[in-house]
């Protein structure tokens, strides 16, 4: 079977790696992939905004299944487009992808189905939003409606910050804004909960916790994610049940009621307050680096899971996990998430020796004459399994030290809430 993966990050390298070597796999393609995927798949560079170009390649090369990694093509309707050309695709369609593409869509769904989430208001102009905040208590959260690469959320401590947020959003900092969202601030601990569904059967795809801030102690700017660990320390049977019955099941059912089936991974961003789950956001894909953290624990055949999902037969597969802890540290280019150098040689990459249950996934890397260079902010993610988070972290840091890449930086404190220092 020939499988193509869309995306170029650590998440996509992890998906590619989990498929690589399966007996059913004849060939893997990555669109466009990175230096890591180039070792196990054929990297294809084409204009991903042009779905026709992609479709022609898929048809010409008789690719049997496409797996979509990032949210942008999903929200842009790549699944609808490829399926209309009889191509099998793993991922939600355009309407279902509104769960990530529009925060207001999700909030309205929550309201309709009584899904626990922060109280909210939707405002369609600066004056109404400003009047509202003049009467509110702080902190509050101001959010842009659409995709904003994790940047359209402002936690505001006072009037001045809230006014700036409102102004920036309506001035189009995150694209044309007809509305914005103002939310109650929820005080609790965050958890990411993943499921996979074919729209009928929902299966858990583990929990994780990522560290979004650039600096140790969860300080500094927001990033795509500097590291993660799985499982989350918060999960327990009772909470698990509540997340499924109060949040996920009504969401999938609610989508069916508006005439669509959710197919793919769903990333459920939660705030846990006294063992009660509140939905913060949905992402219509796996997280990055949560995917790199979770996939090494998977014992089952990932291709079978993808195919069962596409064929609406997810009830027929069982998803089994290794009973181990997983920790992932992302090695970034110095300066990230602001300016950083690209095209810096990673000269010792072949010195890294990985044992069983140790993975080094590439993200922002590119290959030139057998040498690996950086070409992004997040460059490599190291995900190791162990009996303890602490042991995994120590071994990862040893590997990063072996690499000794002078342009890199990373957080040494990933998992600090689950590791006694
Ligand atoms: P989002 O993109 O909606 O996940 O928001 C980004 C981050 O902002 C989340 O991971 C939370 O840390 C924080 N956040 C968003 N909404 C809220 C809220 N209502 N209360 C507290 N923190 C929030
Ligand atoms: N790690 C956060 C995300 O993938 O959105």
C-alpha cells in the first residue's frame, strides 16, 4: 500500500515513522516532509495550496491513503476536495474542521449541547467589546475567532491589556475579524486529551501535557510547544468518563446533527478545575509535540487504525498502548519564537545513538548533500519512553549534549510537575 503524509513537522515525522516498516506499506510519501522523513519516505515538494497539483500527483502515483497532519489544509477543505476525487483521506472535512477553524462555531456548539466551557460573549465591534470590558472583572480572555497559529489568545489582567487585544484583533492582526470572543478566565490545570473517531465509534488516543512557553518555569513567550509528557498527571477514571460523556460525545453527536461526520484525530484542550473538565479549545489534528510523545507508546498497527477510521469500522480495531511514561523535549533554534538563523549545519546528528523506545524526530530540518541543516524554529524532538519521567528526561538531555548543536536551545525542565527535582 502507498501512503502519503501531508506536513513537515515533528508530528508528521512521527506518523511517518510509525507507518514505516509495516508489512502492508509499499511506499511512503511526505508532502513536503523534512530531512528525517527523507530517510524513510520520498519527500515531494509541491504547492500545497494548490489541491489540484496534489491530486494529480496522488493519482499519477496511485497513492492509496493520504494522512493530513496540520490544521490549515483541513480547515481549507482538503479532505472534501480529495474525497470528491475518490481519494481516501484520514482527517476531518471542512465543516467538521470548524471546531478548530472558528472558536465561535465551537462555543455555539457548546452552548447548544450544554458542554462545559468558560462563559463567553461574542462581539462584532470595538465599541460593544470595550463597553463590556469596562464592567468586567479581571483576568479575562480575549480571542480572535479564526486560525492564528496559537497566537490569537490574550489573557488580560487589566483594562489596558484588554483594549489592546480588542484593537489588535479588529485591526486584522490575525486576518479579517468580524467578531471576537471574550471569555471568563478559568483557573485550573490544563490537560490535552486525544481521541480518534470515524464519527460513530470514539476511541481514546491517550493524554498528554505540553509546555507552550519558551522559557523554563513556563515563562516567556508562547510557542508551538517546547516539550510534552504522557500521560497527564490529572487523568483518572472518573474524569475520563466525564470528558467523554460531557464533552466529546455531545460534540460528535452535535456535528452529526448538522449533517457531518467527524473522521480523524481530535485534540481536546481542557482546563481541569477540581476534577471537572472544561473545554478550552478543539484542534482537529494531533498536537505537536504531543504526537511525538504519544505515538512511541502505541503498540497497535497505525495503518490499520487509519484505514478502519476511513472505512467507518473503528469499532473493529483495538488500540493498545505500552504501559510506560513518555517524555519529549524539543530542540529549537536560538531566538525562537522570535527571529532565528536558518540553514545552520547540525554536524553531529549522526553521533546520536538511539536505543529501543528512544526516538529523535525531525521538524525544521533539511538535507543537502547528506548533511542536515536547520530550517525552522523547532528543529528536533526527542521522545523517550521509560518507567519514569525523570529517567526519560535525563537520557534525552544526555543525547542533546552529545549533539552539542551550538545554535540550539531547549527547556531542561519539561515535565517539572511530574518530576521531583
Ligand atoms: P487556545 O488557543 O484557545 O487553547 O488558548 C491558548 C491558551 O490560552 C490555552 O492553552 C490556555 O493556557 C489559555 N486559555 C485559553 N482560554 C482560557 C480560559 N478561558 N481560561 C484560562 N486560560 C485560557
Ligand atoms: N502543542 C500544541 C499544539 O499542537 O497545538
